[in-house]
């Protein structure tokens, strides 16, 4: 096996520093921060699901700070128009020409808050930009920044007045993270420090530059994957399509995303090759939102994570 060794130690060191720095601001979300960071490394967008008040906005702003990038937040509402996201052309009386006024999507990290509260037309405008990395207005194309990440949130409790994302659009998100409550010790620390989130946020210092991040992305392509490990990944993806409780399994794009995330996990651990554990750790974040269960499975209480647990247990791990 041909191993890639250049700069792996620096990728691991940067990852550890990012984790430490963001943990100063975001409490109780270590695993989600790690996967969010991995998604940024591979250029994949993120779907966060959790009730309000768990620090999802703070997590996004903190990530933008540690990469010395820009961030923006859009509160999605039923009356939000596509132009409110992408921007619009306005007529300049002095020049007698139309000029393009950029929307909030022109940033490094965009928080699309409660994306399921806006109509499909506006959702589509954002999701097309995510896919194409550009915005087209009246026939003119405007490129988004080279480093562009969308972090969209959904509230799992409230469904009234929402518009569910279609399966094809969900597939454009690299991962779906479940944001839960901090444990008792972490919540006690939050209460005892008695500081506003914004105050903790201002203490964060940049850890890595955007140019360095873009360079890391090219290095991840050199991470080696043994044929047996690749077959292990493929077996997991294909098993989602054969499970009796699943109506629609993971797509080939899901497999590619899982492979990229596993490579990122290997590099974050200072390794030049992917192990089965790298794949296991990314299976649920990468696949849970791509599985559509049969109605009878949902009635019986099955969740996507339950299906994936069963598949992982049944799939033979290569030695």
C-alpha cells in the first residue's frame, strides 16, 4: 500500500487546535464539532437537527472565527424570496445600468436557520447554489467564494407551517448532525460562568487560514484506501438498499461522501490510510438523512440510526 505522509501531522495538530478553540465557546458538542470540521475539510454541506437554544448558531460563528473567514445567517421564513438569499440586480440612476447587489449567500460559512420553514422555490435557490458553487441572476453568473459551506438547521419538534426538504435535496448535504443537550457537568459550567455566548465567542482566535484549508482538501485525495476497506464501505452502502425496512437506500453520491469523510477522519488522526473504524464513525452522519423508511417500519418505531446500527453489526469487518 502506497502511503501518503506529507503534512499529516500538521493536519492532526490543526484539528486538535480547532477542537480546543471551539470548545471554549461551544459546550457539550465535541463529536459534532469534529464532524462539522471534517465536513468543512471535504467541502460538504451540513444539516443540523435540534431544538432551539442548543448553540447551533454559536457553533457556526465559532467555526468561521477559527478559520478567519466570514459568516452570515439567514432566518428562513414563509415569505423569504430567492433574491433575499442570492441577491438581486438594482438599477443605478447615476450610471444608468443595473448592478448586482450580493445576497448573504456570498460568504464562507452560511447558517440557513430553519430551512424547512421557507417554500420550495427559495429552498431550491439555496440548494442549487450549494451544488453549483455559483449564483445565476438574469443570465449572469456570479461565483461563490472558493471555501463555501452551508450549515442548515431544522427543528425536529415543530412541523406545522414547514416544507419538508425533498429526498434529492437532502442528498446534497454531506452529513446530518443531531444536536442534543449538554450533560449535567457541562450545563453546570455554563450556568456557573454566567457569560453570554457572544462574550465567549469573541475570545476565539483564528487557527488556520482559508488557503491552508483549500490546500488540505487537495491532500486528502492522496489518502490511501485498501481494496478490502473499500469493499467494506461499499457493502454498507449497498446494504441500505436491501434492508426490508428501507424504501430508498443510500445513493452512489452517499458512498462518495462517506469515502471522503473517512479520508478526512484518517488525516485528522494523522494517518495516511483509511481504516474500517474511520468508516464506522462516519456512517450515521453521512447516511442517516439519505434513508427513506417504509411506513410500516416507521410505525414500528424504527429510525435510520437503528437501521445503520443493524447494518454495521451484520457487515463483516476486514482484518
